[in-house]
């Protein structure tokens, strides 16, 4: 399992690969309130009926906070520490929790006392001993599945490291109660992805940003030496995603048709909360003996694509007809094996006699693609914010390899409007003493000679 991290002035991208094949993809816009942000907030409105409150953490930034332990006395005007755990979606405010929730590789430190553990972790006497120690120190710890390959002493060292950060933020809030962001959460978010990819064994980490790589390595050396020994810094004229051929795989998973090695293909169609996956024989033989092989390949690839595309809601999979109950059970086992390491909640019904499987899955992030606004059909386009970030990344890369100090950006009208609404996306260019102007057609970045 490899975790590839690529950072630019506008975004942070993380890819999880297995033998070079993309399994997970995450993209964060640095201008957003992303999961992992720690902030001092001012309670602006309390909703007792909904057991929630609105908390202001910036001049124009507000988060929605459901009530948690010890929040019965929450009042408007009160200063609190909050941890963002879900970014803004569909016009809704980001969601946060009261107190500091700090995620590490092997453990998560929470407000409270005691010890909990993930379902995938075996509990023995040492965990109970650790529980007594945590209660004495006044903190609550959630032991992650990834702690199974670490010693209890190493987990204790990481918890102490995390607790020290939590205490420092609490002291900073006590000194000055003004609403502000204490941590952008980027390192914590990366550590969370690494932990999920390291459930069975430590993952290998590749990062192409020297500043982030040093911060990660310092943490990993202190708290997870097994991963630190496999952490490397990518050097070269291109970003890690391009050098490791991840960018092309990202472009491929945003298309509705996915070809299989056997010659068949999967066809994805999204219809208002219901996603259908149709298995087609395509160029492969129609003979019955090849149907099982094609269905098994389709089941494994469907599981990968569902997680990669982060498909949520109701999912209907239409496999090729199989007359044998044993063959259908084999296809179902293959699909479930592919979904075994999915961190989202999902449930699947057995395949019926027609080879149709129905499942539901909880969505974890925002869409990487949007419905085409022109044809309103099954096609999709790259989301405008993703296009804008790609343009900014290209400008940043060109500025490192070109001696030109002035660039012409030819952009479409939607991207132009997006840039007008997010003027901070290109503020980094001023620090590099770059000048740029906007054209109109499609976006390209070329030296303005």
C-alpha cells in the first residue's frame, strides 16, 4: 500500500495505490475549512431543540456544531474550541465538534476520560492497563486498528505527543479568546489517510513537497518509526502524481465507462441518488464459461470504482446472468472482499437469480465530477473548482521551470467566475512576483512573450 501526497499553493491531493493501481483519491482546497481544522470559536446561536449551535471561527466563517458531552450549558457569546470533521457541502456549513479531536497514526485523542478501540483491534490485558493510565491523565483515547502492529509503549508515546498539542491549544485559547484558526489540519488529515491505509501493515509514503515532507517525517520518526523508515521525498521536474501516472488514472475514473482486461466494460449511470453499474460483455466472448470470469473481474473492479468515486446512496449492480447459485455466491464473495477495507458504512443484499445486486453506502466526501450542464445526460465534466485548482497548479509548475515573469491564462467563463469568487486562489503568485492576466476560451498556461 502506497500513500502519495502532492501539495501545491492551492490544494493538497492524496492518492492511495496498490501495485500502482489507484484505490483512493482525496483533494482538499486550501481555502476551505477542511476536516482536521482546530479553531477558537464564538458561539453565535444555540438551538436547544436540535441540540446544536452555530459557532463563528473567522470574519465570515461559521460552523455547525451538534451538542456533545458537557454542552448543556452552552450559551451565545461563549468562547469554545472546535474541531472540524466535515467540510461544507451543498450549501451547508462545515460541521465541527466541541473540544479538540486530534487524529494520529495509531490513536485518536478525544475530550474526556477512558479508552475505546476500533472493532478491528483485538483487546487484551494491556489495553485495560492503558485504560487506567489514560483515566489518571484525564484524556480519552481511541485506539485505531493500525495500532495492532505497534507496541503499547509506542502508542503511549504518540498519545502523549498528541495530548501535549491539545494542552497547548487550550492554553492559547485561555490567553486570547478571539475567534481564529489554530491549525489548518493538513498534517492531521494526511496522518488520518495514512492510518486508514496502514490497517494491516505500515504503508509506504511518498511526498513531493519538502516542507510538508519534513513535518510528516518529524511526526512519524517520533510516533510511528515503522512508517518513517518507508517515507520518501519525491524529487524531479514533475509532481509525484504525474511521475507515478496517477493523474491519468484520476481522469479515467471520472468517465462513465470503465474497460476490463477481459474485453468487457462497466457502465456507470447516476440518477438522483441511485447509481447503476451495468456489466457488459463488450469484446469478450458470450460463451457461458467466460461469464463467471468476466463477472469476477467486474465485481472486483466495481468495488474499487465505488470507493474511488465515493459513490453513496443506493447502488444497483447488474452482472451477466449465471445459472449456478454457486457461481453467483462466488461473485458476491469477490465483491465483498473488494469492499472489505472500505471505511464507509455499507450494506449489500445477496445477488438474486437475475444477477442483480443492491447495496447502500454512506458517502464520505464531495463529488470529483459534476453532471454536464448542457446535455443533462449520463456524461460528466470535471468540477469547476477542480479545473481551477488544476490551472493554478499548472501555473505554479510553469513558474518553476520558466524564466518568464508574466503569464496569460486563457480560461472559460465558469472558471473566470470561480476565480472572481475566490480571489485568494492566486494570491501566492504575488509572493513569486508573477503577473498574470485572464483571457476567455479554454484555460492554458503559456509564457506571455
